[in-house]
C-alpha cells in the first residue's frame, strides 16, 4: 500500500498555456493518453466505503488501482492506494492483497468481484513533468484535459495536479500558493471518481456538501484528531464555495458558513493544543471572510420568514408583496457580495494558507498535550466549554437579548465540541445530553433570527416610509414579537432539561 499525497486545481483554459512558463524548474514534459474505467456494484458498495476502483490505460501501460479516501479531502488529499499491473488489460480484483485491504477498508474484494461492473469512465490527455521545488522536495506537475462520461452524460476535465514525490508537504503547498493567483486556480474538491458517480446519478452539479465527520481511530492522538477535523471543516467550506458562486440554492451559502464555523470551533475546542498565538493567522483571515457571507445568509433567512408571515396574513398580500420585493432586492445585492467573496482570490488564498498552516503543525510547542489519550483530552476540553456556558447562563434574564446572544455563541461552541468528541465516549451516554443541547440551541438560534429580522426590517421600511409599507412593517414586527414571546417562555424549561443531564464525558466516572 502506498499513500498518495496531492493537491488538485480547476485549470481555466487560458491558464493552461501559462503554466509551463511559471514552472521553469520542471523537467522535460511528456504527454500521453489516459483512459480509466471505474467499477463498482449496483449498490455502490465501494463508494459507500470511501473507495474507488479503476482499470486504467496510461499510454501503453495497463494498471488496476484501488484508492481509499482517508479523510474528507480539503483540496490536498492523502489516499491509501493499491496499484498493480493489469495483465491483458483486464480487471482482476482477486490479485489485490485481500487481507490488507479488508483491514484498512472493511471491504472484501473477493466477495464483491462477481458483482463489479463498469460505472463510468474518464478520457483525457495528460501532460506531466517532474519538478524540483527546493533542495529536498520533488513533485510531479500534471495537466489533465478531457472528459468524464457516464452513459450519455459528459463533463469536461481541465485540472492541474501537484503530487508530492519526496520532501515536505509544506513546500509543495507553498509552491501551490505561488502559482495559484497568476493562473487563477481554484482548489478542486471533487475527485474524478466523485464526478463520475455524480453524473451516473443524473446530477449535473454537486449538491451542497454537509458535514462529513472523519473517521477518527480509537487510538488517535489529539493532534491527529485535530488535523482530521480541521481538514473536514475546510473541505465543507471550500466545496460549497463553487455552489455559492455558480448555484442558486441558498443551502450552499449556509453549508459554507457551517464549515467555517466548525473550523473556528475546532480551533477553540483544541485550544490546549493550538494556542491563540498559533491560531491567529487562521482566525484573522476567517474574520475578514465571514461578514459578507453572514449578511447574505441573514437576508436569505429574513426573506423566508417574510414568506411564512405573508402566508398567515393573506388579506395583506399586496402590501406584503411590496415589502418582500424590497427584501429580495437587498437579498440579491447581499448574494452578489457573498458570491464575490466565495469566488475571490482571497478565498482561494485562505484555503491554501490554511492547508499550509496545518502542514507546519504550529501546535508543536504544545506537543505534550498530544501524548494524553483523546478521551482525556476531550473531557478536559468539553469541561472548559461547559463551565463557560454555565457561567454565561448564571442568573440570566431570558428577556435580555444581548445575554441570550452571548449564551447562544457559547452553546454553539459547546455543541460543535461535543460533535467533535462524542465518538470517544459511549453513544448511549452522549445522546440525551446532545438532544437537550440541540433543542436549546435551536430556540436561541430562532431568537437570534428574530433580532436580526428586526434590524433588516428597519432597513427596508424605515421611518417615513409610505403609509401602506409602514402598516405592513408594523404587522410583521408584531408577528416577530409574538413569536419571540413564545420562544422566550420555552427557554427556562429547555435550560432546566439540559442541566438535568449529566455531561456524558463525566458520566460513569
């Protein structure tokens, strides 16, 4: 088994011609035709286990390759790979090391062999060359131009791939950052296999990517767990950026923001491992990206809320229509700003900088913390988050919107922390606590939406607006107040239910 380490980019047509001028350190390039046929069962057995199996003709060579995604790829991927010559150009799954693959993936290729069928294929021309990045780091730079096909469906391929052959990941990512802006590169979060499966399922565009919690082994160190969780959050944010730019579904923006929030929450949940000073380069860049994305999401939620209120007030349809038209106009402007941020050079630079930051392991100065068990580290981290939440809620006046907002932030950090660490504990212990925590956070989230809605309402119907517009804005304000009172009355019981649940990280001790 080998571990393949590479980073891929979408390569715009004009940039392909510039690439080789920017990579003067590259050796002589060679070009060949590459055709790959991907196999799976009708039930996508391999895909569901995070694996892909292909039979490839690369120039005059035939190879069969099984790849295993070790974690949600955030542009830079590390994949376990088993590759063998394919005799007579035929797939022979029984030649793979059965026991080794079962231990790594849980897959038994021998039992699946008779059910494997071609699912899709890729055809492209690959131009590649060896490149010396520094005295110790060697890589291969490849440009793939062609298409992926599933039945009658096709999608163009134009990718740049940098594969580490020897040396440091950090050097490879630094080099990637140097060429990304001049070539207008965008980190590619979909593998060729993922694109093929998507086309085979009839999907023309990737769906919004939700959180994919990485598999963290029982013996993983806190350092290893942080790397996996940070990468997964970065992948969620980066993969949805393209949908924000090119799609119309507001879920892309929502999931992109969730990814960035998880990224920030991971930094805080692992604060004992990643001190503030080490995290500062990432948190500062996050702070610059978040505002325009947040504003876009606020207007999405506000417009959805207006539609719900309008459905309850059909007699005010004309006035509500005018108010909603104003809100949608502001939403369109906010979405444009969010698209500009998601598709900006600054966003791509952030993704690459975050990957490079992770590869340099800035938390090495706290290496001692990584020597403890993950469960012990998790208990200490969750204990701190829990105590800070309790302190924020101490003698709270539930009618105080500012205090509620601060508590909501604390609860959100605690909930993400629980999600990160809960698998380190017995699931039966964690479920009741997580259920009550989620319920309380949902109530506080709805109350925050109401507070934001009041501010946005004042922007589209300020004092001095026409009589009809003022009247309907007043009606919307009353509806918000009624909903707010109902939610506030449910806060104390929800908090009491949470306090009844003993934290799962201390239960049984």
